[in-house]
């Protein structure tokens, strides 16, 4: 049985991953303050705090925060969105990355570029900022958050016909995947990551 520690920045993610766990045993660390502090960059104090927390843990660690993913990976954690980016690279481009938090754009794009590089290829990466929707999530209105993502991504795809797949950059966006009107693959990180790590999800 797989035993995983997950680092989240919102309490709502706990139920999402418990539902995907299968036989895996999950331990959850929820630190919304880390994401709040990291919005303008990860300073030395926050870096030390996250480093100390990860170093005290044992076993596999999954970081469920795109903003903190690069730092967490450098400390030995697994980035939640890495299996998703690998899947997108296998599909090929152009890839549309939709994101709702500005601090996730650069790390998401860089990670997808790395996935393409691992395959010795490249593809056009397009970004769709939906930062105006983030307050819906922070206010706890996840239904409206997902509905609005579905509308905006569907509209964007209708205007650009050659997109090969959609990547929902943040795990919080996963609930919108089935609301996007398209025939192309829409990739969301939680289920893909859990299948990759545990065979569940």
C-alpha cells in the first residue's frame, strides 16, 4: 500500500485527494499561508520554513501547489502537475494552459517545456489567464469557479481551432474539466497524478 504525504494550500483539496486515493494511505498538510506569502515570490524566510517542513517528513511527498512546486521538487517532493505535463507532451501541441493565479503561469509553462524537452521535441504553448476568477475559489464558491472556467475555456477554444489539448494548471481547477465544451483532451492534475503514483484515481 502506497503511503503519501500531500502538501496543500487549501483545505478543500483534502477531500478531493481522499476520494482519489484508493488503497493508498494519505497524510495531509494544509498551509494556505504559504501560498499567500508566495504571491510576490518566495523569500528566504518562507524558503527556510518550507524546507524545514519537507525535511522532517519521511516517505513520498506530493506538492499540490504549482506556485511552490519548483521549491518543493528541489527538496525531493513530487510536483503534482508533472504527470499531467508529461501527458500533455505525449499528446503534442499546440497546448493551451489555463490558469487562475498569476504565480502559476511561469512554473506551469516551464514544466510543460521540460516535458516536451524530455521527448526531444517542442510545441507551441498558449496561455489563458483567468485570474479574475480566483476570488470565487478563495470565497469558497467552487461551483461558480468551475462553471466560469468552463465558459471561458470553451469560448477560447471556439476561437482557436487547432489546439491539441487543454491543461488546467491548478488542481483547484479540476472540477471544470467536464464543463469545457470540446472534443480534445482536457487534462487536470489530481486524477492523473494519483493514477501515476498509486494506480488509483
